[in-house]
C-alpha cells in the first residue's frame, strides 16, 4: 500500500512535493521527509519573512469580519424576517441548509481555484461574489427566494476560507502560522460580534432589506488594498506549466482523497464545526424563544463572540510558544486541542442555567474553547500539507464542516419542533471529544516547512 501511494505522488511530482508521513496507518510511522521537501524546508529557513505579511493577515482578518457580518444578518433578523415573509422554523432550517449545501460544493472546488489562480486573485473573486449575493438577499419575497440568495452567498463565502490559509502559507514561516491563522480566524467572531451592533440599527432605521444591502456593499471597499498590497509573497511556489498541470490533475485529486489524514481532518471538522454553527445560527433564536430576549436585547451576543476572539488568538499564540520551545509542531497543536476538547462538554449547562446571563457566560466559554480548537486545527492542516495542493486539500477537508452544519440544522429543527432546545446542547457536548480521538494519532506528523 505504501509503495502504491508513493507511485501516485510520482504522477503529480510536477505539481507537489511528496506528502511525507501520511501514508502509514500507525502514528509516528513512515515519517521520513523526501529530499525535495527537505530542500524546500532548507530554502525556506534561509528566507527572511517580509514585514508586509502582517498587513496581509490584517486584510485577511477584515475579509473574515465581512464574511461573518454578511453571514449573520439573516440569523440576527430571523424573528422579523420569518414573521414578515411567513417563514416557519422548518423552512428557516431549509434556508440555512441551502446556504450550507452551496457552501459544501464551493469548498470542494474553491480550493482548486485558489491553487490555479493564487490567493490574491481568487480571494478578490470570492469576496466580490459573496458581497453582491448578500446585498441581493434584500430582494427576497419568500422562503424560496431567501434560500436561493443565501445559496449564492454560500458559493462565495467558502472560498474565503480556502484562500486565507493559502495566503498564510505563502507569507509566513511555520512558527508564526498558528498566530496568523488565529488572527484572521478571529475576524469571524469579530464579525459575529459587531454584526448585531451594525445590523439591528440599520434594520430599525431603514428596514431589514437595507441591512442586507448596506452590509453587502462594504466588501467592495476591501478589494483595492488587497489587490494593491498582495504582491510577491515570500514563500510562494512557482506554478507548473499548463500542460503538466492538465496531465496531472486527476492524479492530484486521487492523491489527496487517498490520504487517511484528509478523512480524519474532514470528519473532525464535520463533528466539531456543528457546534460553532449551532451557536452561530440558533443561539439568537434560543435566547429569543427560550430565554425571552427581545431583538434589541440580542445585542448581548457580542459577549459570546468576543470570547471566541480570545480563543482564536490565544490558541494560536500558545501553540506557537510551545513550538518555539522545541515541542514538535503537530504535538503542540494537538495538546492545545485536547485541552479545549475537555471544556466543550460543559455545553449542557447552557440549557440548564437558571438565568439568561449565566447561559450566555457559559456559551461564551464554549465559543472560546471551540475557537482555540479551530485555529489550531487549521494551523495543523497548513503545517503538514504541501503548498501547491494546500488550498485544494483544505477545501476538501472544510467540506466536512458544511456537511456537519447541514446535518446539525435539520436535527436541531426537528428537536426544537418536537421537543426543545435542551437535547441539542447535550448532543454538542460529545463533538470535540470525538474530534480529538480522530486526530490524536497525527501528533508525531512532521511539518512541511
């Protein structure tokens, strides 16, 4: 099996270095680094990172903020929109699933687009697409059109999360990648934090339709600085000749999909990202319906997402400190992930808390733990995947996230309709322990560079 896998990688040698260490089913086995990879590592160690890398990660952070503002407009205004357009809870779940279905498809192919076009052009394409799609949601007149516009949003938004790690891999050395991933990932929770503060006043002043139009228009301003400043990354890899790329395409996809680690990462995201989507999409409705908060009261959601900000940056920072102390890269990431996986089982206490204030505080703790988990998981993928196929592989892995979100939406809709929100919080308690069991065997995996 090992020889066959290595032959598969020989077919795509014009496009990617060998992927060491992912060919064995035993932790720590087969961890030899290929000569090509060793040469790449040595060369990169001699390169001096550009100071512009922090500007680039700042722009990625802003893109993530816009991504989550646009994504959260619907969930924040769900009580108003459902009432005005006559959308039931089941139909609302289907609208969310339409977004996530498109998100899944886009994840599978957006990574390949990023590897073709590069992070610079592809990120501009994706952000422009999702900004326009969000603005068009203001034209929705019922559950069908609402779902269609959110599906278009999903087609664009997924690309932002495959282009961003590619940009980090191109601009940052390994010891800084966890922090860089944490910084831009923090943008998602910052976006979710400020979204109620931006969206609710817009909806109150001009109507819910204009909340979509205004937030969707903000992304256009981002494009100029990104296209102007994102040039000549330090760790970029030259693209293969078009003919060689065409001949190796199918071999590349087979090599990616045959790797056990890809499926481990995908399943881990399927289980654990369902927790994030639950708190993102359903927490506003839970607080409104089960805890009695008004739409204006939902501004308090910023507390939950501020905690997630701390988790995104703190998780990357702490694993980076471990790496600088000579802890192996993968082990550093996974020890931090184990710690967070021991916190998320507290989720049922959110539903059992006697008051809304304590429930929100506990939800904030869960969000912090998940954010730390996700930043280290994403950094681990960036650490061990070869550059030339990193975005493609990241997209395949991230498709599991969207599938988990779709399954979660349908299960939550059924439970809320027939039972209550409480069983949902109990289910969420098991997701991260399952994830760490799936990934723990990768702790001895060597970093690519």
